[in-house]
């Protein structure tokens, strides 16, 4: 998780944004998920997140300049492992609700291919 530190003042960031995590300092994020394996078809998963970013209203927060609520839902499927690898298509949506402003929502989707050696 990104952080600010007395020695490493920028934390783990790339172009000012946190690397590998959807929140910044002063955030709370809860995640719940479910997955099931279907014989011969692979794994189906559902992931849900809810959180609050920039709870103190710091102007230095790189994810949100004002306090906001964050919601996310993802649904996907991972194929069984074949000799060429496996595929993982998924879709989802996120919603950010800044204090005193209208909600911003967007959809997302991806197709991931994993190969094991």
C-alpha cells in the first residue's frame, strides 16, 4: 500500500499515483470475494470492494482531492489450465462519490492470458 514516509517522501508511486493499489494515504478499503470451481469449466469469481478515500480531506492525496466513497464490483471466469496457458476474462464497474459532488461511475473489462512454465 502506498504511504508517505519521512525518508521516502513519495512512497511507492509512478507519475505521482500509487502503484498496485486503488487508494492512497488516509483510506479504508474493505474487500469481499467469492469463487467456485466448476469441473471442466474453470473458476468463476466475484469481487466487491467498498471504501473511503482521503478521509481527512488532505489536498496532497493523489487519488482524491476531497473525501469520497469508493465502490467496485468485478465478475470473472478463469479457464482450466491448458498446455498453452489459461484465459481470464472479467468485467466490472467502479463508482466514486466525492463529498459535495455527483458520483462518477465507469465500467471496465479485460482479458488476461497466463502461461506457466
